C-alpha cells in the first residue's frame, strides 16, 4: 500500500508542492526535460505567447518544466487515464495554479469512444492504439471518450503558445483532428515519434514490451512505425510546417524526414520533434 504525502520541490523561481498519491507523482521528482525547456525558452524569447496545450498530460510533468523556466503560461491538458487526470488536478489545486485546467478525455480524429490499453492506471505507456505497440504489453483495457482538438480548442480566441503531443503512437490521429487549429492559429507542435531501430538490431527492452517478440510481430512493428513516419512527413509538408529533431541535450536539427534510417543512432526508441509553421 502506498502512503499519501506531499514533497516540496524547487522549480526555478518558485517552490512547488508535489503530492504523492498512491505512488502517482514520484516521477515528477526528477521532472527536468532539457528538450522541452529549450523549445519553450526559444519560443518565449522570440515573443510567442499564449496557452500551453498538453495532449497526453499523464501526471503533469510539463507543468513543472514550464514553472522551472519561470513561464506562468495558462495550461490546458488532455489525459484520458482517470487516475493520471485526477493527479494533475490535485497538482494544480495544491499549488493554486491559476488558469490551469485538465480534461479527462483523449484527442483523436473524430468524436467517439475508443479502447484505452493500460499497463496500470497512470502509467506513461498507456495508449489508444496498438499499431505501433505489441498487445502483450497491456494486461487491461477500458473505454474512454475521444474528441477532436478542433472541437475542444475552436471556440478559444486566445493564441496557442505550444502544443505538446505525447500519446504513445496516437499522434497522427490527434493531428488529424487538429487541422483547422493548425490552419487558423499556426501553433508550434512538439511531438513524439516511435522509432524502430531497436527492433531491427534486437536491442529492444524485453521487460518493457512484455517479453520476447515474435518475428512476425517485429516485422509488423517495424513496418507500421516506418509507415507512421511517412504519414507524419506528408502531413507536415501539406500543412507547410518545417520539422526539427530535438535531442536530449536540448539541441535541435532541421530534418527533411522523420525516418533517419535503420542505422541512425537517433532511431532507437522514442524521438522528439518540433514542427513550426
């Protein structure tokens, strides 16, 4: 049984209270993400302002990273996992963060109900899609509501500072339901893409993926992940966005394709990109 308590944590210019609720919140104690901080700092220094939109908020680590930079940006998070969404709400409440909101829904290409696959409630690997993930990872599933970003953001007149999308392989679906927002507001988008090299060379973490993967499953995942990169490449070209790879040390490199090829060191597991229109 996990005890519930609160930890005080220094986030840049302010002290933040991090609630630990049945284990949720422990990953926030090591919250620093040099990539997103470099992206946000660059956008802010260039004069960009507006709301931070967090798609796949999980336990709210992006909130702490923005506070660490001293950026008191209005925040809107989307998280279909009810355990994680409740935790983010508590993080917002105990720190009295003004104009910070979390909605317990998923974003996708349409309005519907969808199957949400879970390792356990609140886990960062939970996903709405199994095209890019092996089903053996997930011992349970549940139904969650899905809406589109265009429906959720369309009535807001304020600018968008940045959209962050980390939905464990569901990113293309989110973007498909965001096209009007991208056209009208041209927000920068920071997003994750799943690589495949560790499947090609056999270095994928067996424990993480629920054990050894069959040859057919490896081939399926490699094919689907490469196809996903191709779809995203075409999507950004059609919408007039340029894409940069964001490395762990915070540096960025403009890329012509999201797929660096099976031999690249940039293609082991997850890669993060910034798309700017």
